[in-house]
C-alpha cells in the first residue's frame, strides 16, 4: 500500500513536470520573422520545482489530507435557517425587508458599486431565464446568449430607426426573443439532450455572425451606439433635455442639481423592478400546471408522455419563456450600456449564465441569485490580477463542481414526511 | 475542363484538407461521448496545445541547427502527441473523473471551466497574440492550364491527407483488432457490464482521452503548419466545428466522425466559394440543424431507443 502510494506520487510529480514544461518552462518568442524559444528563468524553475514538490507530497499523504478536510464542517444553509414553520411566517417580512434594503442601498454607496449591482441584476435576470430552460425543464441550452442579443438589438434598432422609447420596446424585445425561441425550438426540441446543446450553441454563433456581418442594419463589429436611455414618464436623465422645447429633464422637474448618479440609480431601480417582476412571474408559473409539467418532464419523459402530457408544447413553452426573459434582460442591457456590439454576445457569456444556473443549484431561485452575485462580483474583486482573472474563473468553475456539485443552495421541493410515532 | 469546374475542384481539395483535420479532432469527441456520454469541452484546447507544442519544438530544433524537414516534423509530431496526451489524461483525471456519475450538466460545466482555464494558462505563458511560423513545407503540384485557372495541390495538403489516412487506418486497426480496442467497444456498449466482467473501465476511459488528445495534437500540428499561425483561442472554434462534425456523422460512431468532418469541410469550402467567407460558419451550423431534423441521430448514428 505504501509503496503503491509512493509510485503514485512519483507518477503524479512526473506528470506535473511534463505539464509545467509547456506552461512555464518554455516560451515562444518572435525575433523578427524567425520564431525562437526562450527557456525559463531560474526563479520560474524554482516555482515549477515547488509545484512538483507540493503535488508529490499531497499524493503521498492523500489519506491524511482527506481526513483533515473532513474535519472542516461543510457549511449547510438549511441548518442555519430557522425551522420551516417559523420560516413560513417570517418569509414575507424577510422579502419585504430585502426589497426595502435594496431600494435604499444605492443612495449610500458609490456610483461604481451601484453600476456593478445593476450588472449583477442583469445576470440574475438571465440566470432566472435560463433556469426555466435548464433547471426546470431540463433542456440543455448552450446558446442562451442569442436571445439576450436578440432582445438587446431589438431595442437598439427600434430606438435608432423608429425612435421608440425604452418602455415601449421592453415588451417588444421580450416578444421578439420569445419569437426567436419559438422558431428555433419548434424544430429542434425533438432532439435528444446533447444534440439540443450543440444546436443551440450553433444557433448562438449564427446570431452573432449575422450581427457581425449584416453591416447595413446592425453596424457590424462596430455595433450601435447612442442608444436612448430609459426615461421616467418622459423625464430624461441628461444634463439638457433633447426632446424639443417643453421637454424637461429629471433634475429640472424636481428642482435638483444635476448629478450623473441619478441616472445610475434610476437604472438600478428599473433593474430591481424587472428582476422582481421576473421572479414573481416565474414563481407563479412554477406553481401552475405548466410549471409542474416542466419539472415532471425533466424527471421522466416517458412517464409524462404516458400520462398524456404534450411533450413538445411543454418544452416549447419553457424554451419560449426562457427566451423572453433573456430578451427582457437584453433590452435593459442595451439601454444601460447605450452601446452594443456583437462582442458582448459571445459564447463565454452563455457559459457564464449556465455556470450561474448550475452553481446556484439547478431549479433553485435563491441559489441562482446568490450565484449571480458571486459570479459578477468575484471577477471585479480579482481585477487587480486582471491577467489571471479568467484563469481563476475557469479554475473556480472546476473546483466548485467538485466541491458542491448540487450548487450553492440545492433546490428544496415541497414534500411531506411521515413522522415516526 | 472549364474554369468554373476547375475552381470547384480547387475548393473541393481545400475543403477535404480542412475536413480531414476536423475529422481527427472529432474522433476525440465521439470516442469520449460514446463511452461516458459527456461532451469534452476542453478537447478543442488540447488541439490548440498541440499546435503550440509543435511550434515550440520546431523553433527549438531550428535554433539547435537541425534543418532536415522530415526529422523536424517527426520529432514535433511525437513530442506534440506525447505532451497533448499527458494534458488530455490530466484533464480527465482532475476535472472529469471525480464527477462521474453525477448529473450530466456537472461535468459539462467543469469541462467549460477547464477550457477557459487552459486557454488562459496558455495565453498567460505564451502570450495572447498570434504566433506565426514561416512556412515549412512549400511548393505543390499544379493541374490544368496555367493560362486560365490552375488547380494546385500543395505538398502540405498531401501531407495532411497522408497523415490523416495513416492515422485513421491505425486507429481502425487498433479498435477492431487489439485487446484494448475490444475493451473500448465493450465500454461503449455497456460501461457497467464491462466493469462487471473484470475490465478496468477507468483505464479504458483514460485511454480514450489519451487517444483523442493524441489525434487532436496531430490535427494541431497539421493545421498549425497549414495556416502558419496559432493563438490561444483557435481551440474554441476548431473544437466547435469538430463537435459539429461528430454530431453530424452521429456521435459515438468513429466512421461517422470522419464522414461528418469531410462533409463539413467541403461544405465550408463550397460556401466560401460563393458567399463572403464569414458566412461559412452560418452554413455549417445550418447544415447541422437541417441534418438533425431529418436524421435526429446523425448520419451514421444508431437511433437510440428509450426504454423504461
């Protein structure tokens, strides 16, 4: 056993050496037209040596390390929360409190953090939308960002060409994204899970390429800029009103000094409103027969069919609703940025949204909100090591899947338990 | 022959060249999917690593004063295959094996994370910009009348065809004749049962990752030399194309991956002949969607019957 472990450790150390050789040991260097190879410095070799030593020792003492880790208790959310009965009475107060805090909070902090919070809220919306598709209906969608893009471009184009306002465009964007979801979903939802994944992935790429190349309408890679910001019943948040003689801006109407942070806070409040709306709708849907049917279909498709549920209609409804949520988020996104380009809708966005859903615990709304916060705030915190940001992000995704494969807050289903007498 | 048909012939040759490298990468996807039913999202990154190792080895050997082309290429091939296999094995060991048997989305997320990690690790260590290699293999044969349109087959294309053909033959022999190949097929049939029959399935799974990575490294070498440029992000789109090829041919089927790769390559080249080349990806995915609509399990895939 010990010799076996020793060989294992040597093997692992050897593998680490081979892997490290490419990553740190050598570096490609272009000198003129010729390609040259630069060896690592002594300091880097010391790093490699240290890494190998760590791998070697950790392999040698796996049992001891495992035992050490087992002694650290895993944080469990359910034990920290009060009992279920108490919880039921507390819940409305907690939610109300949370909303009040979220509404008051932006007035006390810096502009940057409010902006970041708005971004987080967009990701929460996207996560909730994808959650319908992946978490509830169990359909793997890797091209969710396509619907986000459709929503964003719908608003941007309508505002640019027809001058429609944000509030008019919001439902149109959602409807447009839903239409795309419907058109794509209708033929492909018959496919098996993984085929669906690649088809949606392909669809996401198609949308991005089309946006990139249809230069006459979408502006191609340079995107659309100068998208109108949302207004409060016609009051703009600019320094000077743009819309004609009698148009007023927000600060003029309320006799305030002009400050650019009003706009940021206003956007944040809209985002809160939208997120609350989305959460409310999804919560109601989940309790409706259609919501139950989504989850039933995820659990056992054959059983569902034998109970007479229409598989295509159920899948299609989930797909379309998920898409419309993304369209919502997209319209808001383009209003917030004021500028969109196909660069914002690359595959990595889809991956991040999917990671939010899985990390949060599929199907669990609280989990998704928490995961969206983690996924947007962490990269911001890691801004100092901007070069290593995505590296750490990838590593974190792998580690989280090993540490908590059920997500941060696993879903709890309504269930009854027989108490022992 | 008319000028137009010669042009088409040229596009066909170009398409088959790219298609055969897609096929090499697609085999990695299809074998892993066939056995453990997961999409190895980091496979494209292994291809990219293969390309980088090729460039490093070539640059290293040239600076050591070795100029004989066959020697350089063979050493580069061997080193790239070995290193990439090590990466493939390590990725499986670190990111996938501990997650086997969980919900199938979990390994997928882990794979996407691994892919982001590898992309950035290579980017940080080797730079995010394009690295260019002066063309190693030059020249080719010309067919047709030089006055109107000349069809050229470059030596590089010939090498790509030859290497792909030899690799595919060896792989087919390995899968159909060797003991380990039989174990691979058994695992694809029924993993649990194979395990019960006393075959170390962990070893077989690791082996499929190693084979897939080695083939991806070959593709990395070939395409790296063909295009002469590599950057840390080439793996994503190549992997996506290869996965499309695997699904097109019927995922889980090796001949299907080859067929899918060739069809995809030719379709792209033909599209590029008539439309702006940016639209070739749109046509490639459009083709995939169309084929899946009429043959939901791909061209050569077995239809899967769900049982209770």
